[in-house]
């Protein structure tokens, strides 16, 4: 897999979002005023972020403008015409929180005419709850008939084009007995949000808020399944929206808790712009469908997923923390000096929490669908690689369920020992395959020496001899591995 910096430049973007980064005690940025300068990191492409020059950084940190470490030259042609160019490039590259490569694991297609939007999903058997036609289904929550679900960075979007969940369900669920209610406002009465847009949320009296909740409870008693559409306000995520507590708003959690006491058959459709602390949701819901901010056709996509017209096949591009105290949590973390071994919880002086597990609630690359897949242990065609050669790593994947489905098979590699600390594993490739019930397919990855390179202690981007571990699975939590050795000759 290509170096993310090289990959960014290879896309020939016409505009950069400048980003200031402190590596050690050195400040790195992209100098838009002097594009011939070297570049250390670029946060993304095609944006309108504030340009930060080296001179501006120097005013705050140092008079020395020799900032750049990684020797990558910027091409002035990349910036030419940035203001007038209308094309938007969708790639985004960032080294934080496990997002070191834009690998397309989560597939999103949003436009005003596409009724078959795929969405990421974390779920346990939604289809079993909704597959029988004639069921009584209650849709409740502030996002049931809400059009504001385009996200914070959607200034050109028109919310009047949005198909809500209620509108889609009325059209697509003719064979079900469905009803709808708001249940609660999207935010508590005392919470006010200021954003980049002239936007004011609808206000309600205490009496109106209580009546919403009472209506939801009454309708939940009569329903076979309750679908709760909950989540963040679009102004709670995005630029300049840091939060210390990353749960859904308190009034929405109150709605979930009250409904659960009446009807435990709950499916949560989760709207959010960042990974959230959803422990309480997981405890109370039979299934969770992660839809982020799905855009204008989100309502159609969500209902199609819920009733089984389409099957989820997305994977999480970020780990969801167990709780906020676990952050930062990402799959490609470094090993510590005293690693916690699962099952040996009595070992005290190791890297672990006393009150929670080490692993996230949902890991990078995770995502379920309406069938089950079995993935065999990885097999290598040889155990030694020399420069210029390749090793082929393979697994067999079988659809063990009763309906067709898609699975994303992910390749991770761990450099066991190197001149600098290396992550526990890094995503190096993926393949998305579709299998019919009981169908089996072999999936193979060709591993080259180029995929093993990193910035070494001497500052050179290259590989080093030694042992490597190969993991192939359906998420970053895969622990089964095969090993090979890289030799220079």
C-alpha cells in the first residue's frame, strides 16, 4: 500500500487544507505562499481551510523557518487554478485515529436520485426483527422526520431535497403497520449551539416535551418493533466542535431508557459525525445501524436496510471507544513495554485498565451484515521474501448463512522488530467480495517489499530485514496470523 503522502500528491489535487503539526518539538505545515518549499503533512485535499504560512508559524514559535523533515517536493501545478476549479476530490488522508489510508472500506454514494445508498452498519440481526410483513413498527426519535442530516460541511446542500425516514417508510413499508412520533427534541431544552450557519433549532415548552415522550411510550406498547432514530445534532461535530463527553444528548438517552422499559425490541439508527460512546445504547438495543450523516437520500437507504431490501456491507473507518477515558484508541497503536495478555487479568504491572477492557467497543474495520462468514487461517506460499519478490497470503471465505452477502476481507501486517517503534498492525490491503449462501471463495493478497517500508531511524523511507506477521480477517481485531522473514539477499 502506497505511502499516504505520496498517494495524496499522486491524486494531483488542486487545493490543500493546510494543517499545523508538532512532531517532537518541530512545527510542520504546508507553505501555500511558497509552494516550492518542501511538505511534511497535508490533512486533505479540496477544501477551504485557513492557509497557514511558515512565516505565520514562525511568529508564534520560532524565527527558524527550517521546519520540514520528510523530503517531498510540492508541485506548483497542484495549486494552480485552485480558486476557480469546481471539481471536488473526495480523498482524505490523515495519520490520526487509524485513518492513515483512504482505502474505501466504507462505501458512500450520495446524490439526489440514488435510492440505493449503502451505509456502514453495526448490527445484530435487524432483519429478524423486521422481515415478517404485517408487523407493527414504531419509528420514534428526533431524526424520524428530520431533514437536517447533511452534516456540518455541506454548505451547498439543500435540506428541502432530503428524504426523511418517515417519508421513505410510508412509501416502502406498505405491507407493515407503521406509526411515527418525535419522542423528544434533538437537543435538551437548555442546550444551544452556535455554528457557521444562521441556524436556529425549533423550541418547545416543558409541557410539549413531556407530551412527546408520553406519546412515544404509548405507541411503543402497541408495537412489535421500535426503531429509534437518535444521534448528534449536525452542529455537534465538524470543525471547532470539540466535546468532552461524546454520548448522544441526555434527552435522547432518556427516551431510549423509557422505551426500553416498555418494549425491549429496539433497533437504534445512529446519526453522528464522529465515533461516540454508545455503551448504553449497545446495552439497550437489539441492533445498531450506523448511518453517520447520510445526506439527501438517507431516508431511503435506511429503510431499505431495515426491511432487508439491501444488506449492510460497510466497515467502520474509525474505532468506537468503550468510553471517553479510553481515547485516543486506534487499531495501529504501538506496543508498550509490558503488554497485557487477555486472560491474565491478575497481572498488575501491565498496560491495562482496572475498570474496562483494553479494546474498543467496536474496532476499526468492524461491520456486520445479514449473513455470517467464516474466514480460514491465513496461508503463505513461502516463508521467506527477498527484495524484488512477493509473497502471496490467502484465506478461504465461506458464506455460512441463508442469504447472499458482501464481506470486506482485510490484510494487516506487523513488523515485529525495527529501528523505530512500529504499530501492532497496519492495514495494507482489502478486497470486497459477494458470496451466495454456502458459497466459498479463496481470497489472496500479494505482499511486496514496498508494502513493508516505513520511515526508519536514519530518516530513509525503506524496509528493514526481519520477521513480519500477516493477519487476514474482517476487522482489525483479527489475531490469527502467519509469519515470514524479509531478507536483503
